[in-house]
C-alpha cells in the first residue's frame, strides 16, 4: 500500500514512462509516412478525426468499466482483511473471558487453562500468517507469470516496492514460532495450511467442551467466530483464485492498441490544415493522448490482483502484525513485536 498522498512525477514516469518512447517513435513514423504521401501529392490516404474520436470515447468507457471492476476487487479485499481484524479481536476477547474453571465440576489448574488459551491464540496468529503466505502464491494470470519483459518488471517491482522489502520469509518464521511443536509438521505440510489450522482450533474447542472448561453456549459462540474465519478466508481465496474475467482484460488491450494505431493518422489530418508544418504538432499530442489511455490501462491492470505482492496490494503483513500485537496484549504479554513500518513509501 502506497502511503503518501500523491505520487511523484518520478514515480509516475517510473511506472509508465517507458511507454512514452514507443509512442513517440510510432507518432514520428506515422507522421513521416503521411507527410511523405502528401509530398508526392497522394492525398487519398486520410483518416478523418470523427470516427477515431468515437473509437476513443468507446475505449474510454470500456477502460473505465474495467478500472471500476478492478477497484471493486481491491476494495473488497481490504474489507475482508478489515473483517479479519475485527473477528480476531473478538476471538481473543471471547476465548479469554469464556474459558474458566467455574464451568468445570473437576478441579482444573488455572495455569493449565491459561496455557491452553495461549496455545489457541498463538495458533490463530499462525493462521493469519499462513493465510497471507497462501494468498501470495502466484497465479497464472498475475504479472510474475507473464512473458519475459512483464515478468522481469514484476520481479523488479516486488524486490523494490513489494514483498522483497522484507528479506526474510516472515510468514514461515511466524508459523514455526506460533504453532505447537507437535502440530508444526502436519499443518505446514497440509494442502491448505490455513484451513487445517482453523480445524485444529475447532478440535481444541471440542476438547474444552468435554472438559467443561466452556459450556455449550460458549462453545457455540466461539465456534461461530471460527466459522467467520472460514468465511473470510474463502472470500479472500475467491479473489485470489478467480481473476477479473480475461475477456475484459484482453479486450481493453486490443481496443487501446487499435485506437493508438489510428490516432496519429487522424491527428495529422487535423493539424496539417493549420499550417505548412502543422502536421508535426500531431506528434506531442499523439504521445500525450496515447499515454493517458495507457496509464489508465496500467492502473486497472495492476489493481485487479490485490494479493500479488506489489506496492498497491493490501498491506497484509502490517495487518497481521497489528492483530498479533493486539492478541498478545490481551494475554498480558509485554515483549511485543514492532509494528511493520513503511519502506520506500510502501507498507506491506
């Protein structure tokens, strides 16, 4: 997540400035070609501005629709993690207040209950990091798995403004730290570690119910919170594993390419009538107009996958750490980990 109010000119050019080069080259080629035909008195090749402007208007509506859809995916992902924060706090507070010796007919050591509470809260922290780790696994449609140039740019952006901001694999370290020693192997090697962690939590609740550490009502309420975690996880996995339909993504690429191909020819026709050298004024206008459309396209393209490990992603690591600190404070611990700070203007 980019934390500053505005992007700098430098960062904008770093993000999309490379397209200015080929736009300039294409506009020069098209202008030279058109002027060469005019020099030889061949005026039959003229593309009027009106049909090209209609295409541009249609493409603008299309790209706007795509960007709105991409933003919806990004904002829904943030709402999901906001719900995870709320449910996590409810889980910690409810577990600590519901489980007590007063519900048991037998004498149960208060220290044993406290240890069980700590195990279950720690296991939940492990679930947070496991979910984050699973959501960062690349899918075939993400930039890191595209052809050479796009993949290299994605790797560069991950290293400088994405998951590469943190050299160690924090999720794996936290999993081993917070899971019980006898569960680490089975849970980490599971096909879906996050799902199995919640299942282990459910089994622990059942054991607490059998030992009368919690009564039936409290068992049911705690199980509802676990069910909420399943729901939140499923929603996040839906965004991760189902892309913005590729027909929409591919269509915008194609339509923008058609528009930019026709754009300089139509502008040359318009500017040629201004003066003898007016046609050459079409070059900067072609570059600017084409760059605006490409910039729109890039914004949507890099917003539709909010768990890609890039600078505009949901700051899952920071949110995990926030919940971790809250839950450990509920346990009365004072040796708390530091908050995740932004690096290079990006909070991960």
